[in-house]
C-alpha cells in the first residue's frame, strides 16, 4: 500500500474556464469572469491538499472483482482513493462571494480539476510501477458507490482523512476507483 500526501497539482485555468462556460451555459465568459477564474485559481491553489492511497492486487488475490470496462487480458488491479481535502471548501465558505456572482461555480470547477489532476498523478505513479512489471495501466475506472465499502476494507482510507458516510465519500471532492494492469508484451531490457 502506498500513500502520498500534499503533492502539488497544477490547475488548468483554460480547462476550468471551459467547464464554467458549460455550467453557466454561455459561449464566451465575460472578461470579469475570466479574470475572476484566474484570480481564484491563484488564490485557492494553496488550499488544495491532494492525497492518494492505493494498493495493487493480482487478479487471483483481489478481494472483490469489478470488471466494468475491463480490458480482456488484465492481470492486476490498483484500487485507489484520492481526495483534495477540505481546506478549499473551508476557505471558500469564509467569503462565498469573493470572486463575484459565479464564485461557487468557479470553486466547484477548480475542485473538480484538482481532483482530476490528482487522479492523473496517481496514474503516472502506477504506470511507472507497472512498467517495471512489463505491464501498462488502463485509464482510471470509477468504482460505483455500492463498492466503496468493499474497497475501504482493503485500503485504509482514514490515512488520507477520507471516510464513507451514507454511501458517499467525505470530503466531498474525493474519488474511488481502479486501474487495470495489462501485460505490455515488452521485455525489460537488461542493463
């Protein structure tokens, strides 16, 4: 089992702005809103505290099997929980209108992007580990909420200050999923 806490994620301002356009249903953001997005990303980035905990299990030793979107020849699964913590939400609640009328939407888009970046970081870590075993890692697959408890039995989520309450992950911006390991067919070169 591996745990990584408080690593840095780089917020993608353009991606966040694109999400906000969809959420407020507009083709172009007003200049003030674009500036608010940039200021919010700069301000809130220091309150994003991503943490991930994961473990990898061979197909034979997996305590539960989830094969939705599974590649045909997978040999192991890495189950993970990732969160961005509660500091972002706490800071937003101190001044909910700090970045104008769309502050809530902006903060939500920032949180979603930060969580996505944390999942991507996890995938890069696992890809490095899988390469050492002559495997590739699939894209991430989110586990459905009815499997959170099963996953929490094998991954100590309290180590990243995450819990399950009424079938939902707490803090709000958390995720549970897995990556499939697939044999790559490449042999490791001897050095």
